[in-house]
C-alpha cells in the first residue's frame, strides 16, 4: 500500500517459522524497515492481518485482522517507531472495516451492506480512529467503499456488490446525509480512487460493462463538487 505521502510503501509480512505478523515500510533507495511485530499467532490458521491505512503525514497506520471472513481486531500503530496506540476487538456483526487514507476515520460496515441480514442488523458506523467516537451512523444498507480527501465525503454502495451485476453507488456527505451523486447501473464497479485537489467530494470511479467476460477496459467517471465528468474513451486502469 502507498502511504499518504506518495513516497513510502507500507505492508504486512507473515513469517511461516515464527508466525509473526510484522508491519514494514519501504522508501526509495532504502531497505525494508521492520516497524513492529503486530501479533504472534500460535500457528497458521484462517486469519490474516492487512493494512487499512498508512499515513506518514499523521504518523499512524491502521491494521485489521480478519478471522475466517469477519474483522476481529484492529490496531493503530505509530509509523515512526511502531508503538501500538490502540487495540480493539470486533464482533461478527460488521462486514468489514474501511479507513480513510490519512488514518483519521474508520467505517465499520454493516453486514447488510454485504448482503447478510441477521435477527438484528446494526447501522454502518463511521468513527474517529483516535478515540472511536461516533462521527456518523448510516443506514445498514450502505457500505463505505472509500473516504474522500476532504474528510466529510464517502463513496458508498447502496445495495450489495455482486459481480457482473449493475452497481448502485452514492457519494454523500456522511455528516449531513446529503447525496452529491448517485449511480444506478447499468455497469458494474471496477475500481475507485479518492482524488486529492478536487473541490468538495472527489473520486475517480472505474465502471465496467457487464459482458460475462473479464474485460480489462473501464469507463471513468470523475465525481467532484460540480457533479460528474465522464472521460471520453475506455481505459485499462492501474489504480
């Protein structure tokens, strides 16, 4: 994962001999830096630890453990020296955890946004990463895909994302609930990227035609403060 300074890369390695999960960084012209051992598992199992965010500017990274298919733990770690700033556990009532690129916000997405509904389905919750205080509570049908660089917008799915079916998306101000942009097919979602420097909520979104084959080309929509701009032509995206 690229850090938010667009210079460093961050990653997590797993040692099959010691069963250590280690947070590492890499800068141009330097060797891989071991920042910290995040966890030491008793053996190889149905679990994994991934980076949700790596912010050199704010000196913190967010790492999430997934057990079987559910987020089970989260660590906030200082990038400069590996100190664990916080450690939390989750129940199986959330589908996944998404973090803002600067590491200040996390979204705990409801299981309903992933297509699973239990006897009780909690809302999708957006929190400050620093103290886990609630910033916004969204309908459980909404799942945050990415946060905008302005700190108040989010790209969300409004119904479960199923491959080779039409995607349903919104870009909204999650504090007020105001929807800036909405998309209801006919294409499916390829990839997406928060865009720095766009006034208001900014995202570049790659949409793919539903063909039943693995089409490498995407249509690109730029969503900004003045609405959407659809680029001419189709592109093989690298983001």
